[in-house]
């Protein structure tokens, strides 16, 4: 009989445990290239997404919808449900809140990729890291929460198009056209782009060479949050080459502009499995679009924590 795990049950898994699950899976040889590409279905009011994956004795699939018009209705833009099965019998064992799972796993993936760099920055800092977060939605908050769980954070600036009330997880909230934003980006150790923007939100010229930039807002080849100049001078870490070149607009458009070579991309598997080196004198960009194996790895840990498996 399937158990039902709601959002509270998902978030009972700590960010530290979620990051460890991602890093352990890749270090143990999980190959993201074997993932089935997500199916994106055009719907009358948005998109439907199907994301299946099998690994480690488990099969899971996330069914998600994206409805751009929901914001005007006061409803969630993204809805999702995750179904977890035992691979041996193909018996469904859990029905998991897919929105909460996505909120937990997305920052877990980006932080898993750059954790060593974050720790090095924290060791060199006086009092903690300085963060600038573009976007105040669940992913903006989730990234701050996940980074704080691993390294000291001294200061957080939230940036949105119009500014507004300061979120509980930030020290200030600036409008994107506020002159103070440039100074905050110049001094940032970590810049997070977690928006629904269809064009660059970060001026890449402002990002310092030692900084980490995490971009998670888009999964379409024509949509970007980072400009080509930043992508061209950074070490760019992606989930898989194939996914990046088909879905990650930040990568696709920089390649098309001749500012980024596909051969220069570093995969998370290379970084965490074989220890590929990352230059400390260049920005480190982690660009993710979201892959099914990530949901599966974190869903397994959510299920196990709930007493559902060894």
C-alpha cells in the first residue's frame, strides 16, 4: 500500500541530507546520461512535464504542470506529484508532494555541485559569505536555506523587479534598477538566479572571479538568466552535456553567440565522480534545468526517512 508524503514530510529531510544524497549518488557512479529526457507536453493553458527515472533499485516519475496564468489567479504556477516504485516488483510505495520535492532537490543539486568551492570561500571569508539572490520565490529561499545549512552566511540581498517587503531570509530587498544592486553583486561570494525572467537578470561584468553563480530559473533553450559574457569567462558546471545543450538557454545561447565552447562544459558527474579540477581564478557557474534522476535520489531519501525503506 502506498504511503502519502505531504510537504511537511518532504521538508523533514534536511538540506544537508538532500545534498549528501546527490553527492553520494554521483560519487557512486550514477550516470545522468542514462536518464530518459523529460517529456514536455504543450497544454491549452501551459505545459505538462513527465520525468521518469530508474536507479538504485527504485523507479519514480514526476508529473508536473506549469501554468503561467496562475499568478493572476493567486494560484501556484507549478504543481507536481511524485510516484515512487520498488524496481523489483514495480509496486508503488509512495505518493509524494512533487512541489515540495522540487523545492528541496533543486538547491540540493546546485549546492552539491559547488559545495567544495563554497567551503573554500567560507574559509577565506571574515564572518561568512555574502549572497545576492535574484527572485524571492521558493527557490530563492531554498537556496539560502541550503547554503546556510553548509557554510556561514553573513549577508543576503534579495533582488526583484520592483523590490518590496524584506523576506524573512534576507537582510534587504532591492528593486532591480536600484543603483545599490551593482555594488552588492560586485561584493557577492554567491549569486543566485531563481526567476521566471526570459532575459538576463545578472550583469556578468559585475561578478567577481572567485564568485559562485547558481542559475535555476529556466529549462527552455531560448530563455536565459545569465549573459553570454559571464558564461564565456566562467567554469560552467551542468547536469549533463546533452541536457544543457537542449534545455539550458543560458548555455545554448552563449554557445550560439560563440562565447562558450560545448567542450568546455564540466558535468556534475565529472566534478563529483572523477574530481575534475575547477579553476579558482574564474567564476564558477552551476546551471541546472532539473533532471529526473535528481527527484528520484531525493525521493528515495524522503521515503526512507519516513520509515519506508532500509
